[in-house]
């Protein structure tokens, strides 16, 4: 009997199978574990409850966004004092800006996965 999968949008991570497909929750857990520090990824409660893992991944990514934004906002003032050449400073600013954008995309992906997990789509395994 084929499983029905829920349609995914542009924010759905390519590493996670579509909701409702075979083993999708396992692929979601695997992806979410990559977003949290290794010590958290091994906690049994986070593994048994994917929504809890998703919550922690959301918090982790939000913190990373704050760090990247702070680094971006302070780069022009702080980096020259470190004796870095202007070309390195400009490159670093572009790097931080790109990282903020990438992290914002990851945050949207985490929200999409969290919503799917919360809606109970799929087999319910791992809960």
C-alpha cells in the first residue's frame, strides 16, 4: 500500500524525505541532529521525541543567526583594529552576510519540519 506524502515547499530541506513518505521522520531526525551540538544530539529524550529535537534545533539556529548578525554589524568597527587588510574585511563582511541568509533559510526549514512533525504526519514512529 503506497504512502501518501504531503506537498513540500521551497523551505523543505532536501535532506528530509517528504512528510508521509516511508521513513520520513527518521530522515527529519537525522537532519535535525546535524543542527544541534553533538552532546545534545545524543540525549535519548531528543531522539525519542522529534518535536523536542526540532524545538532545540530552532533555538540553536536562532542563536547562530544572532551571532552572525552581531559579527556582521560589528565587523567594520572591530576588524580594522585587528590589523586586517581592507580586502579581508570586505570579504569577511560578505561572508557574514551570506551566513545570515543561509541561517535564515535553515530556520525556515526547521519551522517547516517542526510543523510537519507537530501535525503528526507520517507513521508516528519515534514518538
